[in-house]
């Protein structure tokens, strides 16, 4: 009776064209990611972006300043992603430091990205059943879960939402030249650029779609050119804003090319996680990457290419082009950051979904066939189960960094930050062990000697603290925290003049070092009392 009831009232004929698939996607996403509402910060960027910036984010008058500085409000001047901070500002205004609000926003943005993906795939395929299955997989895929469970991962759901909308209105403008469509495609392209710079090649996707799907140049060529003109104008404005915010900071083309070459093989292992989502990590690095899954999936893909009965090369070519222009740019952006963060698969996943429609075996998917339905159900439950348990590593800072150090044992960053978490918890012995491991992996790892110096200050071992802090300053002379801590050493030795000089240097290196400022004020007050 229940089966007949659901078939009559929910899974009605044409149910995929109603509100029902969107409701199912929402329920599925909350079942998998609902537990993240109780998560804390991981202290991988989220503490810097949210916790340390509450004074800025909680005041709406600071909205304009978000567009004139880098993503971290820092002097590094590397990333220009104001839309991420705008989204965090709205969370801060409603929830302050209630992280459930931030995690709820991540879930909502993920839902929007999945829904728009379903709409786009349905439009491109004209087959809603396969489009819905691919949207369901996107909703629960373990390799994409970092974009939902890790707060800064929202960047990828944001850029996906805006990129899909821009492409959607490009399709509208291609079919019917309306000024509203032109404005919309330009606006959403601009918002996608303000979310993440790796979407800069989106206009190439317009060109690829036009020629791969064989539009008549004489009839639709003007529409394409106008689309490119609007995108180019938007790109020029974005470049000007970025140049002001980053003070002219540019990516070195030589190092970018070398970065891509060095990471071709690891990127293949990263891509394999879309098909076999195992060996997942919150902080994957190349040296600890397993290549066994490439060896498994590559023969399967080759077999599919060779023996597929019918291939629609339009979807295959366009899908792989979509994947490529969004997958490779992150490898040239941040040389110092881990290259293989899994949330970067988020927007490229859609390219593989589009390519899937080019194979007749996949295109013939139908809910009516019990075998197809069973495979889809098993795949969904399998992926959902992995995601549900995997996102647990993002629950709090200690859990995250213990997981990162275990999955990426050769990452000095993972060892260093795990040591920092132990230090914050007052476990100095464990912290020292991790800092030493980080130095064994990279003797020049930034901040480690400073952190060891802080441990020795807490223990009262000032001579060892001084030695470690001087090592840090030999490597990084303008590191303000090391200058501040060395000042603490001299202060405890009652060498007040030397301490004051070091705190002044710390302020010169970083005018926002309020601890140094306060210590100098206290020192001056002590002199007056004497």
C-alpha cells in the first residue's frame, strides 16, 4: 500500500519536472551534511578568515573594504575573493561566532549549486533521469564534501553557482538576443570572478560550446561576439579591482607552467577520486598520494572509450573542455599551498557529468529498469555513507590536524599545525615532538622555530628560547611574532631596552601586532612609575 501511495502521490508521471526532485536533493543533502551544523573551526584558514576577522565582518560599514584588499586582509596579497568574505559577513551579522550559521550557509550554497547543476544538465541532455542521477551523485560525492564541511570550501560552491548562472544566461542569449540575458551573463561572470579567479577562462567555454554544437555563425555569431565583449569588459573591471586590492601582485608565468608540469601525475590521482573516492584527506599532498586508483580507473576509461557502442563526441569534447579549464588553473595559483585539496574538484565535476552523456551506455539510464535503479541506489548510498563519515575530520581543529598528519605524514605543514593545536591545548611535550618532525621534513619551515621558542618561554628555558627565535629570524627576519617573542625573552631577563627595540621592530613589520603595541605601552607606564 505504501509503495502505491508514494507512486501515486509523489513519484507521479513526470515527477522530475515538478518540485519533487529538488525536495529530495534537499533532504539527501541534509541527511549527509546536517551533522556539520555542530562542527567547530578546523584552524585551516577558517580561523584567519572568520575568527580573527570578526571585528571587520560584524560591521556592515566594512563592506566596501572587502573589495579593496585580499581575501585574508593581509599583506601577502595573493587571493582576491571578496564574495567569500561578503558571504561570511552576512553569517557574522546573523550569527556572530555561532558556527552553526556558517555551516548552514555552506549547506545552502551546496544545495543551490546542486540544483543549478541539475537544471543545466537537464537542459543540455534533454534527459532528466540521467541529469537527476548525476545531480544526486554531486550532492553526496565524498570527493566534493570538503566544499561543504570545511567553511572556506564554500568558495567552490559560490563560484559554481555563479558560473552556472553565467553559462545559463549565455545559452539564453545565444538563442534569443535579449539585453536582460546579456546583463545577467555578464553580471554572474563578474560575481564568479569575485568568488574565485580560476573561473577566468569561462568565456572560452562560450566559444567551445558555440563551435562544438555547430551553431550557424551567420545567424548566431553576433550573439557570441557580444557575449565575449561583455565578458571581456567584466574581466577588465575585475583586473583593475584586483590590481588595486593586491597592489599589482601577479602570477609568475614560468613558475605557473612548472607548477602544472610538476603536478600532472598527482592531479591524475586527484581526478581519480571522482570515480573511486578513497584515500581522502583534508590536506592531501603529492608525496603521500596513492596512484593505485589511477591504475584501476584508467583501463576502465580506456575500455569505455574503445568499446562504447555509440559516442556523441560533442558532449565528450565539451565535457572534457569544461573539466580542463576549471581543473588545471588552481595548480598555478598558490605555490605555497597544498596543491591537491579535494574541494577543487567541485566545479570540474560538472564537466565529467556532461562528458558522461556522450556514452550511450550511460545515456540510456532509466529508472524503469530495475537493474539501473538498483545500481543508482547502491552508488548513492555508498557515496553518501563515505561522505557522512569522512566529513567528521572537519569537526574541530584537533581532529582535523590529527587526521591531516596521519593521511599526509610527509607534510611539514600538517605536522607543524598539529603541534600548534597541541600547544593551544597546553600539551607542550606533544607540541614539541610535532614541531621537531616538521623541521625534519623541512628545516626551513616557517614559524616552527618560533613555536619552539614559545614552548621554551613557557617552560622558563630562556636560553633555548632565544636560540630558536634567532634561528627563525635568520630565516625570516621580518616575522613579527618571532620579534615579539624574542622581546619577551629579553623582558624576562630585565633587558628592557632590548625588549622595547624588538617590539618596535615587530610593529614596523606588522602595524596590526597589538600585543607588541600593548607591551610597549606597559613598558612605558612602568618607566613612569619608577
